[in-house]
């Protein structure tokens, strides 16, 4: 029986198409060695891709006119597992300009330089201002 046929059979039991595919993939990955020997196509089913690391930043204005940024680096707990937040990195910034520089360094893609905007600057210019709801520096 083909994978599509088995998936349709699982769908007939009341599951959606994606859920049926996930159930079939899980069963295929957990198949016994004897089943994999009888049906070598079961070996082609690989695990789910591991979740990617990500970052989350919160910015607060302080009473003295400065800014505090709290960056949480969220890494996957284990391949296919749930996320767990790592300890928070806190930065203190005396001006909006230094905060903006910090935001650009933290979130700008490392693979390429920021794209230039028609009016000058880059797509990351005044990101902190936008996050705080300010018009710019």
C-alpha cells in the first residue's frame, strides 16, 4: 500500500490531511527493523527539522531618559522539542542612537549587508525608534 493510500485511510478516520501525514510519518520513523527490511521505503522517512534559534527583545525607557534592552536568546530544547528561554541579556543605553545600534547588531542578518533605502540609510535605520513608537532620532 502506498504512503498516499495509507494517508487517505487515516484521513477517513476523521483526521485532517496534515495530521494524517504527521501520524503516518511518526509511525514510519518508529517502525520496527523487520518492517523496514520488508519495506525499504520506510527508511526514506526522516525526522522533523529541528527548530531554529531565535531572539526576542523588549525595550523600556528609564526615568533618566535612557533605555534598557532585554534580549532573550531562545534555543530549542532538543531536536523536535519545545523551546526554552535562556537567561536574558540586559543592556543599558544612554541614547536612542546607541540603542538603535544595539538593535541593528542583534537582529540584522549576518549573511548580507543591509539593503540601502532610496533616501539613504539602510532598512535597519531607526529600528529602535520604530519599536518604541518614536519618529526617529
